[in-house]
């Protein structure tokens, strides 16, 4: 919980509603954290001086518990929630569970997808009128919980700058800079805090998009005048992951290699240093913050156990992507950088399925450039949040100038999302997909097929690995 902000905990018992609630609460300028039952039960207690209230969301699919709403509650969960002695707001099946756990005596309590209940400390639980959840949420935050609404971009920047200065002191900070939104905002934020104590290190690991290394060097060294060290380590990284098939192992190898390069560069400055990273809240959640790993992000679950730094500086690890962008704008970063689509730290390595080879990387790099530039040229950038090509590694029979070929299949992926926790595929015009397909198959050697993915997140993740 944030030391200086009123906090609401949202506990997710299933479904996608919790994520939406967290965003809605933060949009109302109240700090909110997302917890799973596992994380609730592993905490010694939920009580904290900044905790003002708890929201619990249950499954809202009526087919799950249509008659009795007997949900699979974690034993002891409600006892712990109610013991926190703060107002509790429960939705869907969670409302039924809370009513029963707090002694509600209605024996004919049936599940309702719009059921909303609330319990104040020392009072009986009550069922609220069936208005929209949004109608109840703001009064709950401000009238019932007494939140001040102090979670703003300006307040975050002021607090983050102070925290960095306090944590770092007079020591040096090395920032791993990928050129993506997250690491770029971290670099600018830390520079605001400690100035020339910061050195950014850009590692060209051989998995960058076409022409990207040159763009990053120009942007940070020339435009922002932040000290930048560029390291060409492509042979080193590619050599470590060539032939590695397991995606989790790929991420962990790349994460460890990043750290080792940063350590080597930091040792040249003399003395001890901190490592700064662009970790954001979804990274923390997906890397096992709830007890289950979706995938190891190279800067969270992919970190090696032993690192030769004083500590890690992660000022953005409580922010969602759009909050990071808002901070970047407030810090004066240009739209061309702040509004860039995300690019994972491991880069094209996790978009090249199966064993990595230099040939497959180069094919992918060229296909990706055609697709991403076509989206910009055709005016689709406002309709997409993230878009890229994937080297599937799948080879199939084709024909070129009457001759049989056996070449690769490239997959195209484009999604629209608010927070990168849930995403839906973008519906491009058929003519546009045909245009991109024709360009890739005619301009990129050894590609015989192009496919477009229509899977959302969930059940898939946005990245293929």
C-alpha cells in the first residue's frame, strides 16, 4: 500500500470485473491495488493506516452459480477481509459470499449478476439498490470511506522523485534503456530526481526492430542530453539463446544476460550503483504477484537471484500503462515516444518461436517493419494499441515462379486494449491484410504464408511467448 495515499484494495474472486474496477477507482483519483485471494491469505493482515476500504468482485457469469451462488471461497478469506475493520463493497457472487459470511439471514438469497452489497464496520451488511456499479462506487469511495482523491499524476511525480532521492542518496544509478515507453519514462523521471547521477545503458541485444538502435541513440543522447552508453552485445545474447525452445527459459536467460551487461558497465563508473528498470504494475501481476505465473517478465520474474547492485529502483511498478504515458507527458516527453506501442525487453527473441537463428530474426525484422509501417501509412494507429509480426517457425509447402518452396509462416498480431491485461484483436479491412500479405511474401525472402491472429487476451497473451 502507498505510504502517503488513501488506499482501496480490490480483491479478485474471478472474472474480468476486478481489473475494470481498479481502473475506475484510479480514474476517480483514489489509489487502488489488485489482489488475488492467494495474496490476501499470505499477508499477515490487511490492516494499514492508509487502507480506507475493500472492494471484492466475484464472477458475474450467471451460468457459474445461477441458483445458490455457492462459490469456492478460500477458507478464512472473508474472516480476514471483515477483520480489517474498514467498509467493504462486494459485487456479484462476492456480494452473496459477504452477506452470508457476515450473518445475513435471508435463506432465499439467490445469485444476481447485478447484486451489490456493502458492509460498514460495526453495522450489518446491506444490499444496495440495483443501479450501475459506477453509481455506487464514487459515493463508496468518498462518502463512506472518506477518501481524499489525492492520486494524481502530479502527486505521483512529486512522490516518486522524493522516493528516488531518498533511496539512492549520492550513489550512481544505471538505467536499462530499451527505448520503449516504460524505460524511457523511468529514465526521465530519475533524471529529474538525481540529474547526472544517472547513466542510461542501451543494450543492442540483436533482437531490436529494424532501425531501432539508431533511433534510440539519437533520441536520448542528442535530444534529452541524458548520459547514454550504447553496448552492442548482439553476438553475446544470440549465442546464449540459440537453440533454446522453452519461452520461459528464453526470458530468464535474456533477463540474466541484461543484468550481467549492466553490472559490467556499472563497474566502469567505480563504486556501487543502483539498477533502474521500467517495471510496471501488469509486469508484477503477470510475473507471479498473485501466486500464479502467467509469464516471467525479464525485469521481474526473469531476474537472476544474485545481482551486483546496491538495489533495484522501480518507480513505475504501481502504474498501469496509460498511467505511465500520463506521467511521461507531464514530464515533457514527446508524443512520438510516450505513445509508442510497447516493445518487450527480450525484443524479437520472444516473437521468434522455437529455436532462434540469425536468419529467422532477419526475416522477422523485415516482415515486422512492413506490417508496422503499413499501419501508420494507412492511418490505423488510433485503432491499435500493439501490433507486430511473429516468426512462427512453421514451414510449409509453397510455390514461387512455378518452383516448389518450403518456407516460413509469418503471423500478424494487432490488439486494442486499455491496460494490456485484457485485449481484443483489431478488425482490419480485408483489403489491408491482403496488401500487407502481398508485400511480405513478395519482399521478404523465405516467407510462403502470412496469417492474422484473431485471439483475444484472455485466453491468449498478447505476445506469443
